[in-house]
């Protein structure tokens, strides 16, 4: 049984796709698994999903599965020698195409990009390692000046700095992958390179209620419209890789904190991702700075932290998870940890859910409650309770297995799949037994129960009960 509240999301890859390794990662601390649809076949992902669901069944722990879409990754074409060397101050030409045989020409197989770019726009290549500035635009090509030189290889990525591109966050590949993932009953779809609210609306139209949606914040335009975007989604990921290319590096920590603050205010789970324990791709221990980075995300209020290449292709996947688990526990056991929540006042909505969830935290603190148990059909009430960060275990009780799995990414929540009780009296008896098993409650301990009466109807939470363990 996990003692920590923040969750660990780990990426599945060649180093971790074997069923024994996936099980070991779960034992070490993984609460949710990410399938990266930029790599691997549908058959590979289907196999991983089966293995994870088997672990979920055998362990009795709800596990979330996140299908991460590739998104409209912009790449350069190919070169005759597989690469070209860019010299500082050199004038290069950019035009539509797939292959360049000229040492001063970069082909871009993206007509919409060539059309959207204007003079003084900045392009970065290969995760920001090289940079050029557009100096001239004609109907058929662009000229650019090399500002950061280096070697550019075939099909390296392109980031356009400070420009909203006229393209959807969903490609045709994403739509096919999304349909496959939904048929496999994944819990979350992660949408890459979100630029505007319409991207979220378009994705939700396809997903419906088949899964929850995570928006990945990688573009400055999404940061500028963060509150409107988060109001339309179910969860958010601070994807610091591309975000760190498109923004000045010193702004990434500022933006991370901003996104976490807005997400928590809206009661949306927030994941901090990329380069968390990057050195552990090869090394058996992280750097002190990496340990500090993970702890900072926890202090700021992240619901989950993510491992990418560390578990996908790294040499020490289980060790990386175990160390991340230790860092989270250390931060949460810091006596000053609750101060980070009490300093901020969250504005409640004028709803019964928020009236109850706000009351839960106060009661849990005053009465030193052992657990709060929330009956939920959709998970919404439990997420609102988690938003308040009560100082006790949160148990989400639901008859829906998929809702239980989705709650695995929410701070402090342990999901329990169970049938709705037939009466209020039965609810009291059942919740006491669950609290004993899932929250180590003992005779005399107090618990808080929230539910909607009558049972079985969604969005009807209207009852709060304080009970003492017999």
C-alpha cells in the first residue's frame, strides 16, 4: 500500500515492456503507465495494455494507462550525406520538399509551415541545438541566417518560436492511434502540441466519455491561454521538453509553477514531465539537482511526476522508480510540506460538491480523521476533495472499474471498486471495513464519508457523514 500522495507515471518501452518488468515497476512504485505512440506498433501497445491490466487484476490496485499521441511533429527532410553542417552567419534556403542535395538548402515537407513563416521568425532544430532567423520570404522559398551553428541530421525536429501554426494538434496518424487506444479501453488520451482551445474541443469530440483527456502544454500559445484550455480538459501535463525549446530556459520553472497553480485551482490533475531523472538513463543514481527537481514539483502541488526515457530505454528502470518514490516520500514527510497548501486559498465554486469538499478538509484537520471515503460514479467529487489536499487518506469508492483506474493519477486517492450499498446503514458498515483495510483505521478512529443519496446516480453528492470506527 502506497504511503505517499503524489503519483508516479512511467513510460513503457523496450527496457520495460516485459510483463515481469512491468510488474516490478508497479511494485517499486508506478501508479500509471504511459504508452508513447510516437514509437512502437499497435500490436506492441496492445500487448503492454494486456500485461498492465493483468497486473491490475492480480494486485488489486487500480492502474491508469495513458496513450500519448505523437502530434504534428515538424521535421526537416533528408540530406544526401544524411546531414548538413550549418556555419555561423551562413545564409541558407528553406523550401518545400523531402530531400536536399544542396549544402545550403533545407527541405521541409510541410507546405503550411513555409506559408506561415514571415521575416524575423525564429526556427530551432534538433531540440534547440541549432537556430536560424528568417531574413527573406518569396512565394517559393525562404532565406534564413544561421544564429546557432552545428550539424543538422536527417528528419530532425523543427520548433517555430513564438508563432501559432495553422495546423491541428491531431494528425491523421493521431486519429487512427486514438481510435485504437479507445478500443483498447485506455484511461487517458494525451494530446500533444496543443496550441488553442479548439484543439481540445476537437479531441473531446472524438473521445467523448470513453476516456479522459490530458493536454500536453508544449507551446507558448497554450501557456498564454492556459485557464481556458484547462477548463475544457480533464488533466494536464507540463511537457518540459519542447516547452524548454520554445521558451527561454529561465521561463520554464516559472511556467511550470503557473500551470500547477491553475490546474489545482480548477481541480484538474497535473503531471510534471521530462528530464526528471534523466541521468538515470545510464547512471544507477540521479544527480542532486534532479532529486531537487522532483521534490520541487511535489512541493508545488503536482499530482504526478513522470519518467520518460528513464524507464522506456534506460538501464535501471526499476531503480529510477524506487528513487523517485523515495524522493516523493521524503518531500511529503517534511514537516513544512502542508504549509505549501495552507498558504494558497482556493476559490470554491458555488456547488454542493465544493461546499462538501471544502468542509472535508477542515473536519479532517480538526478531528484528525484517518480517511475520507467518497462514493463516486464519475470521480468528480473525489477530485474536488483531492484539490483541497486533506491531511488523510482519500478513498474513492466506485462501481465503475474504468473510473477507478482514472483516479490512479489523482493526488492522494486510492480507488476501491465496489457495488453501491443498498442503504445508508449498509454504507456505514461497509465504509468502516474498507477504512480498516485500505487506511489502517483502528477502533476509535474517525472517518468522513461523502455520498449522493439515493445511491447510483451521478453528480448527486449531497451527504457528508462523520463516523467512528467500531
